[in-house]
């Protein structure tokens, strides 16, 4: 009787290709006729201890882990009785089929076969050996297997079969953590076998971070309680809190610290990546701030900056005075209303005089203020940039006042002209119904309206010119502050951790596309499984 050949797929971790001889432990998936190798147990070992260890792993992971076969590396073992001994292990652990994989040193010559001692009708099986990168599979967080019972789509069925393989590796995490501190009675080889020291350091850092996070959470809750107190909700403090960008950035960073120090475990990969991005952003921010602080306190740069600040403020004030003198004349050959021009020019010149007096009054304390401002850089570069933005706002407060005065005066004239224009057309604005209605005016009202309309119309060019100039100055200050805030937002929101993973470990970013490269060696297939993005 002719029996159809069966295909047996063996998923073998590439990290075990140089392991010493031993037995293969993993999971047998009978529905797919596949074996997923998870690790290699080396000699010497006691079979009873291996069975007890596997039962404990199976209890924790809910994965049916068992001994699937034997692994022989002729570079490590050259005894003639080794092959017979490995075959005899199949009677102790009694798994059908018993998989035997052997390799001759560093060569590409592999041998893979199966034994079925308890089968009365052995079938001829074609074996496909599939290499997979166990480290990439563990760190890529692939999706769990789909429900094939309710899915009729062929592609979804194939995807679920492939996902079942990776889900087996992902659920066996406890198997790769057993040798973090010592090997114990059972010595294993898997993807973390060469990084025991790094695993110990990571575990110690996790243990040390618990009290640190508890202390940080307590301090953050205390600071949040103070910020939410009623004292800070009174008008002057609440107004300053809303207007100063430094306070806004500190509140933003306080929320980030609360997210990082939270004792709630991330529910999915998205939340984990968000926490990691925030943590790396904070580290980079603080590191850049410390570098800025160290640069400022070297060679008395703060003193030089304070000595430069007063002359710069005087120069800006002189330029504004020259600009106002130009506006009080005949700017660009325009004919201005001389009386209004002189009044506005002298009004703004008086404000500049008050501002220069204020700057010179504060000059003895500027170096001390800058010295304390430099210390704030230890909180992060973003905090220092926000303080710089607030300092620019304070130094250009007179420009802001000029803009507000010009804007209010211009808006009042536009509003008056629009009302008087409706008067000429026999219309008026109905405040109750919020619409324009018809209205009849007498001669006195039309005469007074005509006079006011003529006065406002001829005064409009002078007011519009002052408004235009001060709007451009204000726009220049806003652009500088906008560039600073753009840099702050870039540091706050840039996903540095995801970018580093994309450049160095792209397989950590949820890849779901796979490609295979197949080669024939000694009558059976070897297939390399590569994770693609």
C-alpha cells in the first residue's frame, strides 16, 4: 500500500546552532505537525529533574512544553556511543516522533531525522527545518494566534498557523529567565544565554527602581496637591500661571513624571512605547539642560551675558526712538495729521523713557537673576528655553503695550466708521436681535454723523500707520518666541525611543510581514525565517 509522504516542520532557534550536545525542549503542535524548539538542555542532567522543571514551566506558562528530541554537536562531543545514547533518551522521555538533529562542527552539514518506535505503520516524512531568530521574536511582541474556528479565509488561517509558532515562544518567557542569577541543576541554551550579566544588571535596576518610583510618586502627588490648592487659584497667581510659559512647561513635565512613575503596568505595546518615549525624552532634555548649565557657568559667561544685556536693551530703545521720530515726520513721503501724529509720538516716547529707566533700575540685579535662571537648566533644556521666552516677553513688554494701544485705537476708529456708514444708508445695528434694521434719522443726527465720519476718515491713515508698524514689531517678537516654543515642542513630542528602535532594532516595531529563504541540504529542507518590516 502506498502511503503519502507527511511534512514535518521543525522550528529551530538560530542561537542554539552552536550549543553543546543535549536534548531539545519545546512544544509539539499536532494540528500543524510542527515542533517548536525553545531551548537545548546540556549534559549532564538528571531526567527526573528535567521532567519536574518542565512541569513547573508548563504550570506557569500554560504551554505544553516537553522533550522533543536530541541535539548532537560533533565539535563538542566526539564519542562513538553518543548517537546511541541520544537514541536511548527517546525511551526515557517517550515522545512521538523523536526528533534527532546533528551538526558537524562549524560546517554547513546538518542531519535531521525522526524515530517512531511505537508506531506499527511508520510513514515516510519530509522534514523542513526552519531557522528563526528567537531574540527578535521575543522582542517584537507579535500578535497572538487568530481564532481559526470561526475564520474561513485561507490567508487568515495561514496567518494563525504562523502566529501560533511565535505565540509559543512569547508565552515561554519564564523559560528564558531561569538562568539570570545561576544555572542551577539544569543548564540551558537559548537567546539569553550569552547575556546573563546584562540580565542581572537589568533585574537589579528593576528592583532598585521600585523604592525610587514610590518616593517620586509621593513627591509628585505632594506637588500636584500644592498646585491644585485654592491659594494658587486667586486672580494674580492664576493669571501669572496661565501667561508664563515656564509654568505651563513645568506642569507638562509634571504630568510626564506621573505617567513614568505610575505603578500601573502598561496594558499594551502602545502604552509601553509611550512611556519609553516620555522617559527617553526626559533623559535627553535633562542631559541637554545640564550641558547648557555647565557651559553657562564656565569662564564667567553669565557675567558677560549680563554686561551685554543692558547695552542691547539701550540699543533697542534708541532704535525705537528713531523709529518714532521718523513716524512723527513724513514717513515715506506720506501726509500725516500733524496734531495726532505728535500726540501719539510723544505718548510712545514717554513709554520708552519709562522702560529705559526701569531697565537701568534693574541692572544691578540682572547678573544675580541670570545666575539663578541658569540653575533652572538642570530641570531640562525645555524649562530653560521657556524661561528665555518669558524673559524676551518681559524685555519687549513695551512693544506689546504699543501694539495693544495701536490696535485698540485702530479698532475704535473702524468701529466708528462702520456705524456712521450705516447712518448714511439709513440703517442701524439692532443689539437685541443681532441684525441690521432700517432707521430714520433727522437732519441734526445726519449733520453730526457727517462731521464725525469726516474726522475719523482723515485721522484713519495716521492711526493705521502706527498700528501697522507696531504690529510688525510685535509679529517679530512672536516669531522669535514661536521658534523657541517649536523647539520645546519638538523635544517634548519627538519619539526618540521609537526612532532609536527603528534605526537599531527595527524588529521591535510590530512587524507582521515575513519572508523565507529555503535551501536543500542532505535530502531535507532548511528554511531561514526572517522578520521584515
